[in-house]
C-alpha cells in the first residue's frame, strides 16, 4: 500500500509550506498567545483578557481581605473576656491561609501581566520567557489553590513543617549570626 519511495504517505506533501499559527503562538505549548507586539491584530483582545485577569485578582484580593477583617472582628467579639484560644488559633490559621492564597495569586499573575504589558509596549522581548510562564509559573497557581483549600492535606503539611523546622531554624540562626558579624564590622 505504501511504497518506500514515498515514505509513510502515499502522496508527496512537501509542497505544503509550514505557516505560523499566530493565534496560539509558535511554540508547542497550547496556551493563548499573550506576548503580542503592537502590530499584532489580537493586541486589543489580549489587553482585554489581561485586564479581566487583573480585575479578577483585585476582586479576589479585596474579598479575602474583607473576609479576614470581618472574621477577625467576629473572633474578637467571641473571645472578648473569655480568652478562648481555640477560636484565636482557628482565626490565625485562616489568616495564614488567606495570606498564602493572595501571595500565590500575586506571584503568579502580576509578574505575568507586567511582562505581557512590557512586551506589548516593546520595552522588552519576552518571547523566550513564554514557555517558562506557560509551563511553570501560571500552573503553579492552579496547583497551589486546591492544596490550600483542601483541609485533608493540612495534617500532611503540618508533618512536613515539623520535619523541616530543625533545618529552617538552623538556616535562620546561621543567617542571623552572619548578619550580626557583618554589623559588628561596620
């Protein structure tokens, strides 16, 4: 059926030119092409998507800060005069989780949006960073959020923290002592 003269296909397709995909980029990563130049026809669409992403980040941040503020007030009223440590500890854990959620969202999306804007304004060429952002940075947010929201993982994370605590204490102690030495030289 297939002859060895023609390779795998019975027809010769060498006359077809490979055209750049343009809309999804020229990389093997299936992610919308956010890094556009000023002459790209999708520039307005990209700017609107980036604007929606940034607006969502702001709404999420404001919502979590409001939740944190309201829960702290409610916690103070509940523990007023009683000193109920369980409520205070639960509130501290929630504040820590909210801080981590906001921080991971910020660390994933804000640099990406800034890099996209700088690339679009032709301040820098971010083309080589496309794979880094699409394969590593943006998926971090998608991976971290379910871990943060899942309460069954909390016990496992506590065990990991307990295992790492001696190492982090040693690193911090070493870092603090080196800072003291450098201060004494000045």
